[in-house]
């Protein structure tokens, strides 16, 4: 319950009075701002709902993603063609979610000239998308990118792992991959 009250305090903008942040000194000191710094200028997400019963139980991941992509572009007053790249992280979509992400791109009126990739890094796919976009900006491939993460626990076929070898039963760690998470 303590963790829940802390998180709810963050979301409400009223931190729990019993929770205080303290600076931890480090040997390197404060980082200096640089023109080479990669900066996150905006963040957006859909509301959190219950899997299978919540408000988004019948909403496809491409619709969820498109709504957020469109809102971000509007919020920061960015023309879609100004994007240099898009990277979408997800776990449960077939084919690494490439088709779903590309559909969301077009539903958001982002042209086909903007490249899009998807990444699956299990529970940190969205974070990996951020790292990929930041890396592209840092190495000069483009100036502006969009990193996203999307999932639908309601519409995912978690009972079907797809076409995998029956040999997985021979190795404990391989067999454990079939254990559902969450």
C-alpha cells in the first residue's frame, strides 16, 4: 500500500509527505549541458485499464498507438514529415508488431517517407525504442525521432506461443518461457 500511495502522489502532483527525495553525491559532479545532448521534449500515454474488461478491451493496438502518435505531434506542433525515424517497442504482437506499427503510422498521417522500426525486448521494449531513437539522434542520422511503446493485454493471444519447437521441453529455461507473466 505504501508504494501505491507514493505512485498516486506522483500522478496527482502531490507527493506523499512521508516521502522525500535526497540528492546522492557522485564523483563526477553535475553534468554540463552540451549541444550534443539528446533531449526528450514530450511524453504521452493512454490511460491504464484492466486487461480483458477495461475501457480499451476492444481497442486494437494500432488504434491506441495512432491516438498517442497523433496527440504528440499536435502537442508539440510538429509536422509529421519532420520526423527522422520512429521506433515502436512491443512484446505480444506477431511479427514484432511491424504491420501494426506501420498501420498506426499511416492512421496518424505520418508519410511513408518516415522510416519505422519495431523492437521486442520483452518487458523493456518501449525503453529500448527510446534508446534506439536517442542513438540515431546522437550519431547524426536524424534530428527528430519518435519512440513509442504499445501493448494490448486484452487482445493478445497469450495462450498460443506460435510456431516453436517441441524441443523446448528438454531445457528448463526454454520451457519457462511459456510461463505467463503479470
